[in-house]
């Protein structure tokens, strides 16, 4: 079982890392903004190809070697998980290293070719775009939050029936393998953690909604479609993860209260189903967003202008620092999804606040 | 309605924004009674400082073109209401004077200026219909 999970996550990781250059905006190559006219440059296309080929072949090689090793060497489970995790980090490290290399090369090519220096830099917005925004409203999160509070209340009524040892961790076989002593706090710790996560998701949804809808001057129509698609599907995906998390943790809580509610097979299969749904959801998300607006972007682009060059705000093309921009989140330059505006302190509170509470609750009980 | 700013231009960004909103109202994209986006939303969409948008909205309010109502935000005022107020014509003709003077100095003749004036009015009205 552990091997299957590891192989699925490794394959998923290798696939997404390989596809990134082709899923990002066409006018941002390895974190460097490129004017529309130069986006199809042969050298840049070669950089992308080389990156994807190297990431794909080296990760595939590592995964095959790993698989052969587990089948022939029959390692212990701990060793297996450790090696699998190490390979995950290896793939991430490899793609990061290649990213930095090609980021440098792309930036250099942009400089030496003086791309876009004769074009007027503009910022545009479509005042009607906000009315087409299809992000979920904040109150849908009240549903999973109500479930959490309900299960908390139910736990309180069943306090006497709870076992003296409260499970805190479940092994790959679906059986609890770590416990803590029963106390009013320890019986609802998982639910408090869940509650914090739900609050964080709600906050992220709202902060994303208030963040800017960034439109590209050279292709206003295509970029509007992409931005609106990204916003809509990230809010749906976040809500899906939140609901799944709620179902899983609420179910685990019920099995703690009523021992023997679910047999071992269900307990084993449940986290795997959870993981698969999230993985498939993220693939659908990446493909939907990555291909959004391609059709609308095939016509001729606006001439003589280009987007305001924000390269100075993007440190190494990954970290966005712009103290003028009130947005908390902005679309990633390398990858599909969002990154935080590091110059806006609100983002730090939103991410680290709930995490801090979760850590405090987990360690104090 | 698309708003396009040039951050590297000599014209301050808030003035560019004010001018484009006024043009949007003149052409009918922004109807009287409609709300403008909130300061935060417009600043986030454009990636500019909130003070810039705020300054532009206050300039529009000072000109009497929009009214800033607490909670509901910036609303385009009805034409009739604006035109009933005194002082608009004086302000605009005073602003026009140096431009016309400059036009004469650089050698444009009366006919050219008049023709251009009519063509601008025509342009703005045409988009509306």
C-alpha cells in the first residue's frame, strides 16, 4: 500500500514539474516577462523543451530505479517511505536547479536582445471583469464549519463513553498507532485543527477575491479568461479540499467515539481515496487554468504596447514584492496557482496565524 | 470598459485615471447612477497604490462628476444634477485657454483647432450610440 501511494505521488510530482513551462502564461518564461512578439522565440522554446525533457527523463529514471529496488530488495516499510520521500525532494530540487539556470539564461537573452525596449509599457484593467468573477462566496464555508462544530458538540455529549487513550495518528494499515491521554482538550484537538484550517481556507478565499484581476495589455481578452478561470477553479478546488478534509476528520472522530464503526479496510482505503481525489482535482485544475484563453489568444495581439515590466518586483521570478499593490495574492509566474505578495503583511497573518494556532493546540494537548 | 495607464508617462497616474473615467462617462460606458469599483479593487486590479486611486476619485468628486457616499462608494452623478451647479463652464474654459494659446504659438490655425474640437466631440458621442 505504502509503495502504491509513493509511486502515485512521485509520478504526479514528476508530471506536474515537467508540464509547468507549458501551463504558465505564454508571456512569462522561467519567471521573466517577455513581450508578446518575442514569446515564440526559438531559443526560449528550446529552453522550455530542455527543461521538460531533463526533468521528465531524470525523474522517470529515479522512479524506475526506486521501483526495481523495492521489488527486488524488499526493503522495510520505514526505509521505503524514507527513500521515496528523498526522491520527492530530489525531483523538487532538480526542477528548482534547472529553473534557476534557465531563469538566468532567459533574463540574459531578454537583456542582450533588448526585447520590448522600444514598446510603450502600459497597465490595463477591465472595469467590467469584476462582475464576471465566479469565485465562491465566503458563506459556503459555513457548511463544513457547521459540521465541525456539530461533531465537537457531539463529542462533548459522548465524553464519558470515550476511551482513556485518544488516538492521534493512524498507520498505513488504517489502525491508530499513537495515543494521548484523554482530556477535554485532547478529545477535540483534531477538530480544533480542522476548524483553524477551515478558517484559513475561508480567509484565503476572501483575500483572493479581493486581490487584483490582472489583465495583459497585449491580449486583454485571453488574459481575462485565464484570470477568471484561475479564480473560479482555485476557489472550487479549495472548497473541495476543505469538504474532503472535513469529511475525513469528522469520520475519524466518529470512529474514535464509536469503536468498530468502520472496519480496517475502510480505514485503510479512505486516506488513499482522499489523496486520489485531491490529486485528480489538482490535475483538472492545472489543465483547465493552463489552457484557458488559448483559443481567444490566437488572434493578432495589440501592437506597439506591452505590459508594464514587473520583473523588478519578482525576485528570481518566484517571489513577488510590491508594496504599492494592495493584492494579497497574485498569480504565480512559474507554476499554476497563486503566490503571496511578500510586501503585504496581511498575507503573512493569513498563512502563519492559523498554522501557529494549530501548532500550539497540537503540542499543548 | 478598459482603462489603460502609462506608468512611465510624464502625466501623473492619478490624472490619467481621472481622464479615462471622465471619458468613460462622456462616452456612456459609465452611466449616471453606476458605482465605480472600490478603491481597493481598482488599485489591486491595476497594481497601483490605493492612494493613487483615492486621489483620482477625490479629484472627480471635487469636479462634481461623482459623489462619494459612505458604504456605497463612488457613484456617477446624473448629468442634470451636475449641470445645475455653477462654475463648471468657467473652470473648463480656463483650463482650455492655455492649451489653445499653446496651439496658436506652435502654429495651428483657427480652422484646424475648430475642426479638431468638432471631431473630438463627434468621437465621444459616436461611441455612446
